[in-house]
């Protein structure tokens, strides 16, 4: 591979986004980056008031999203650059850079995502979840002929190897067996927020087995679920 490939994976929260980052980190041609726009998002919204570790994130990570994007596009640290991103972190940034990147939209059924998210962020609203932002990105990508791929976390957990092979084929890179396993513990690429969110992935050595949630869906989240569902159904229909 002689050219540099930049991939942005835009995820909703409480997905397997960190698992996917750890998977791509095992490749011998890839450098991964953990939510480089997180500090930009906190610096420009009231999310800094309720996100755990916000002050530390703002201190240790670049707050200016424009600078982050410039650094992303000129980065040549490895043939493949994999950026784990959260969809809602984009805010009002100029999106013309997206024409130079292949985009992956990682989604998850809101019936499973919302209870997990609400365990960390109390009383989430639609803007926190990423579903509507994903749909706006699809509109933008389709309107500007920008390549993108939708993947669903449930499908990946049910068949990690099969789904990763499909994804790599779509991205124009070879699948590597190393993507399926990693050593237990944190990675140097983890953001400073890892201690709040990454407990499960740090205890893993590969993709976890998919399990249906046994708990009943929280009643107070039903209105939010109803808001998220139409957006998710569109994503689900487009998924690999």
C-alpha cells in the first residue's frame, strides 16, 4: 500500500466503538486515534457540565476542532489512519474535509444503547444519542457523493470475522486475523476519559459474545426510544 487511507468511524455512545478501535489497532499498517473531537464538543456545549472528567479532557486534548481536522488530514504516521469519532462531536464544523475520508457509521439498537448510556449520563436527550446526527450525515454524504459504510454492532458481535472481512473489503484494505484478538488492559491511544467508560473493553481480549438484554426497558426512557427508533431503522436498513 503506497497511499495513505483515512477512515473516520462515527459512532453513537455506548456502542462497540472502542472495541472497533482496539481491533484496528492490531493491524500492522494502522494507527488509531480516540475521539479527537471530544474536547471540541465539550468546549462548545453545556455537555461539559455533566460529562465525567470534562475538565481533565479539556486540559489534555485539543479544544479547537478546526486544528484537529487539519492535523488529521496531513497525518502520515501509518498507511491506514483510523479515527474513532462520536457523531455529535462534529457540531458546526466545516464538513468539506469529509470528501477526503471514507466514513463508517457505527450504530446500535437504541433499545440496547439507551439504558447503558443513561447509566452514565442521566436523563439523555436525542442530541446526546447520535442517531439524528447519523441521519444528517447520510444526507450529506449522499448529496456530495462521499463514500460511507454503515455497520451495526449486533451483526459484528454475532460474526466478528465475517463482518470485519466485509468492512475491510468495502474500505479497500486486506482483512488481518490479528484484528480479532488483543491483550487485556488499556492502550496508549485511550483518551483520558477511559477510566469512566472503558472498563469492559480493558477486561476483554477480543469481541464479546452478543447477549440479549434481560432487564426490562426503563419506562422513563421510552419517549427517547420513540424519538430514536425511526433514525435507527434507516441506519439498520443500510448496514452491511
